[in-house]
């Protein structure tokens, strides 16, 4: 299932991770692991925030993906199912109009 992963990082912990050089490594490892079709980085509500869209093969991967962000960055994580345009078209075609 295609999902949108949102990672909102605690500012102090992210500052420490930048100082120690671990933030770039954590992001790189995450990108290699989930192979997102898109990844964006911004500031939201005063926190460094990452958005990644990827195909989650199994929900049991949620702890594997989330824990490094929880443990190293005190992050808040959300997973949201999402569709691309092709998915929407496919879904709408099944409405039986």
C-alpha cells in the first residue's frame, strides 16, 4: 500500500543529531530502506519535518521504520494511506456508474 510517512523531529534532538553528524546518516538509511517514490523536507510548526511517499509491503515494517526516528530524534510519526492519480482513476472506475 502506498503511504505518506510524516516525520516531525524534536528541535533539540535534531540539533544534537546534526552536531554529531547522525541526522544525515539516519535520513540516508531510511531512504535506502523504504525507497520512497518521493521525499520532501521542510519546516512545519517550528520543527524539521520530512515527508516520504513509499510502498509499504507489510504493516509489520512500521516499528522498523519508526523506531530510529523515535529513539534518535524524539520524532512524531504519522502514516497516511495515499493514492496517486492512477489509483484514483482505478478506484473511481469501480464505482459502477
